[in-house]
């Protein structure tokens, strides 16, 4: 049995280290990678599907799903872009019907997860680098792309795309968005409740 509750508890502990004590988020991600070190890759991916099915799927904003579908109907290539690990984001992308995803990836050696994180970490400027690499490889334009986020850490990528969208921002990010004349959106509907988080669930669309 996959110890999902134990992983969630430890992951929460590492996140609090970052939030309360201002530890470097890249360090927090590396600590999280060690939690799955030595496990089979297929086991870890099953763990991610379990996490999405039991926890995340019921906490996705309806407005986020609507935005994804609108971009798909407009012929945009939609990509989930998150600092979360591959095991979660691959499963979430499948759940949402999104073909492409960028995430914090980990090293796998002969089917076994080593716990080492592959650089760049998909956070801050590393997220911008991965988005630029993805766009260049597919002849897409970031200048014609949309990017949705609630995180100030995503400012490097927000400044690179032609259509930034700031969702449920804190005071600092809202101030930056208003100064830059970026749209500020409010996502509220989660299973009929006013709760949830948009971080990590950020569609970016670009016309080919």
C-alpha cells in the first residue's frame, strides 16, 4: 500500500518550512524528492494518480476548468505548468484532459526513483526557462501566450507572456498586476464551496 498520508504529512512539513521560515523553495523541493527515493517509478506514478483522485480532483476551481476548455476550443495548445512533482501533474493533466505538462522532474535509474531533482526546478525563473524551452521546441510564441497564476514567484514568466492573467492574488501581486494593467481574476467555485488554490493549476495557451 502506498503511504499517501505519510507523504502528505511530510510534504506539508517541508512546505511550512518554506512558508514560515523563508527557506529556499528549491531546497524544499529537493527534500520532497528524497521522500520517494528508492521506490519504483511505476509505484510513485500510481501514488500521484491516487493523490489526484482522492484529494486534488475535488478542489479544482470550476473557473479554471472553464478557462482550460475555452483555450482548447480556441485552438490553443494548453500546458499545465507547476513546481509540483511529475507524479501529481501528469495525473492532474490526464484528469483535466490536457495533453502537455511541465513540472519539477526527478531522476529515474533503471525504473527506480533516485530522489535527485532534475534542474531547472520548475519554480521562479526556472519555470520561465522551461516554458521558453517548450515554446522554442514547438515553434510557439510566448508573446502570443496566456499564463494564469496566483503566485508572486511566477513573476518572471508573467513578464514574458503576452497575455498574463493573475488569479486570486495576494496584496503584493495584485499591486504589481494593477500597475502593469494585467487582468486580475477571481476564481471561487470549488465543488460549490468558496475555497481552494490555483497555484500549480495554470493553463498557458498559444496559437500555433
